[in-house]
């Protein structure tokens, strides 16, 4: 395979992780990132474009004559960027728009799972505003109300308060015309990132992220305050069940379509107390911060892997993994996630750990530099400290060695990443 010029789309910690992984590839020549962040600028070339306009991406990819485009966030995929790149014969890691609906439309995903007999929560679609929705008598609280839109993690309400449930249902109907009400699933969540094309699929090490802002899974939902992998809740038997009952049926269906799925299928699971996995959600791209803990565990060449998926040749590869563990701890701005403070000075971030098989370093996200080269916060999730080590406890400890050295006024981070893995 000839050396590849690669364009990564996105500006978060996920995209920095992808850039770092591709920088170690024997098959990658030049790395471009749009718009990128301060971390990616130290690896490749950032391009400040509006990635919500597909024409901007296709023009940049054509002007740069790239051999592969890797899509990080979901919105460009829902907007059809993979379809547009396909017309230009530019390989894209990320599915075409019809499959992007698996994330873009919760109802579409539910209907497909139902038709394929994939285990997931029961649900109903409601279209009429009412002061007394009978469905709330059918499902026991807490009630799960989901808008059928991309809402940046803010389209789901989980509540035991009937008045809040009624209000959430009616407001969603007024905005969107309908809303989904789901059965609440008991258990523990985990994620499996699945590399998938028409020829094969490969599961990356299962991970678990921490969505709540504060220790003990308290506080508001966020984009993710940390993650770790492999997640011990996903035992070999649970992984086998997830493959047989969820991933294999999805792959069999998607591989036989006119436009097969090429990219990462993110399978969000709820594992009940009996070890039965059910799908909470599908995403159509690599997760953030799950990417930060799974990419470093891939022993195979990342450039070759992503290009093989984007061209439908995954079955030609034997994908290998390091026998290591990883953890990442997110440092967030003051007032995140409500109204993040930006523009504050960051110091102490010039650290890394290299001790045998233990490594720890920073994945940048909402960070920029001023004219004097000082690091400044520019977003809600500013950066993350990631550790890789022979054991999960060592990986977590290495991450906190890095994060505790960083100074950012009013910043916040969780001190209990991977606590569920250590409580048993």
C-alpha cells in the first residue's frame, strides 16, 4: 500500500487521538486536520473550515489530493459527507447518510433493531400532546423520554417525576412532531466500538465512559468526563452474547445493502444483573472519550486499518491488540457543562510519563495558544490525561499523575475514573 495523505475531520480529543495513532503508522505520509486543535497542530496541518458545510470538506479533500478522509463527529455524516466523498472516489472512514440515521434518528434505529430482533428497550412513539399520557402507566418509572434529533446529548430526559415526564413529552412533540418514550433499563453501561465494512467486523476492546460531571455518577450529563478499557463488566461471555445477538445481525444486514456500512459502529450497551446485553444506542462514529482509551490499545497499524475499512477490505487484515489497559481523565472548564469559562491560562501541561510499559500523556480538546505560545482554555472539555499500563489500576494512577500536575483556574475533573471496575 502506498503512503497515504489523510484528512481527519473534527476538533476534539478524539481527533487528537486519531492523529497520534496515524502519526505512528507506517502507511501514512501527511496528516491534515479540519479544523483541529492545538494538539493536532503539533502533529499535522490544521485547516480552519466550517465542517458543517460538506462542500468545504470535499473541496479541501480534493485540493489536498488526500487518499483517506476520517470523520470524527456525527453531524458531517448525517449531513451526507460520506456520500459526497464517494462521488469523488475519495475513501471515507464513516458511513453514508442512510446508515448515519442509526445515530441521527433514534426511531429509525429502534425500528431496525426491532425488525432484526436485536435486544433493546421497549418503546412507543407519541404524536399527540396530552395532560395524561397513558403510556406513563404502562412503563414503570423512571421514564425515559427521547427526542428524535441530534441534540448533543441533551435530547434525553430520565425522571421519576410524572409532571417532568409529561412536560418533556409535550415539549418534544411541539418541537419535533413526535417523541419516543422508552422502558428504563437496569444495569451497567459499557461501549463496544466495532470497525465494520462489508467484508468483516472487528470489535475494539470494550470500554466504559463516565457521563456525569461529578464523582459517584452525580451531577449533570456531559460529553464524557473520562473512560477506561478494557471494561471488566464486559466479560468474555457477555462479549460473545453481544456479538451473536447484536453485532453479527447488524453486520449481516448492513453488508448486504447496496451501500454497505464502512466505519465505526458504536454499540452502547446496558448489561443487566444477569449478564444480558441490550442496546441503549447506536452511534456511527468513534466515541469521545472512548477513542482516547481504545486507539492506544490497537497494536496493528492504524492507517492500514482505517484505510482497509474505508475501502471494504477489512477481511484482509488480522487486527492485533496490546495486552495493556488504558484510562483517561478529562479536565473541564469552570462552569462546564452549563456555561464553560474560556480564555484561562493552562500550566503544568508539559508533562508525560515513560516508564517501561507505562505511558501517560495529554489528549488536547478545547485548548488553544496565544501569540506568546501560552496554552489557554477554549472549550468545555479542555484536555484529558491518558495513561496506558499493564494493569488498569496503574493506568488510572498514571493518568492522575498527569492531571494533578495541571493548573487551570476553576477547572474540574472526576477523581473516581474506573471506580466501578475496582469496587468488586
